[in-house]
């Protein structure tokens, strides 16, 4: 019964604060997960809670920035990763976490829509290709970062850049002649998107048109099959 009360959005703030100090860890966890929990309750749990409770507090969108800054220095990487993904985490804390030794923490930052361009630009040179991959995947990735990642040594990262609808035309054109067929295949949809935009506006981009023709005759069948699967005409 107490767990249900601790989870409810209808429970009063004063009662949630009382439940935060309950000796039952499951009740405490319910308070920590409740987005309607008051700041005081979350602050209390951040200072007294067990590991899994701290992680829940770090994820809670209602957790105060001051608490998140404190938790950003926690010794457990999973707690830091939860802080890194919280949209309320201050940029100062994210700038600290971008240097974290655990790649899962740095990867979590790529999922934070409120991470500044400065923080995301630090991640574009991350030593872990998985971090760079997820950075390139995000629709809110800065264009300057996508341009840099389009020249990444890892083919999966370049393919993700080619997939991203925010990737600029010049970078996509360069990726259309990538040595890896998987990257070339992904560029087709982006080039076709630009081609459709050109047709609607009456613009003729000869380079995009020619690349679409070349890719339709690519030596790799995986590339050519994209036209069939995506219903993209060759001569348009």
C-alpha cells in the first residue's frame, strides 16, 4: 500500500517527504522514481539512499540541479550515466562527465537533448566508436559535428552520419563515394531527399543527380537494392 502511495501523482508533497524517510527500501525507491516527488524528498534520498535509489534519483526529471551536480561525482558509473542523461543536469556537470573514464557515461550524454554544442563537440573525438556512433545518430547533433564525423575512421559512424537527416548536402555527397558499400547504401535516401527538394523548388543539382545514377549501377548489390526497397526511381 505504501509503495502505491509513494508512486502516485496524487500524493501530497509533504506525504512524499515522509515516505522518503521510510525504512522500507521499496517505498524509498518508489519516491525516487516519482516525477512528482518534491525537491526536498529527492535531496534526502540522494544523501541517504542505497545505490539503486541514487540511480533513480539521478534519472528523475524533477531532481534539482544542485543534487545532480553532486551525483555527477559519484563513484558508481551507472549513477553518473543516469545524471548524464537527465535533461536537468547543468552544463558544468556535463562538461565534467564528458571526461568520464566509463564510455557508458559519455554515451549517455549523447541522449541528453539539453547537452550544449560545446559538450557534444567534445564527444566527436571520443576514443570509443560507439559513443561517436550514437552522437551521429541523434537528430539534434550539431552540423559542425556531423561534418567532422563524416570523415570518421569507423565505417559504422560514417553510415550513421549518412542516415542523419540533419547531415549537410556537401558531407552527404562526399559519403556517396565512400569506400564502404554500407555507407554508400545509406547515402541514397539522403541524396534522394535532396533531389526531391530540388524538384519541388525547380533547382537542378547535377552532382546529386549524377551520384544517384552512379549508385544505381554500383558494383555492390546491397547498394543497388536500396532503389528497389525504397521505391526510388533511377532517372529523375
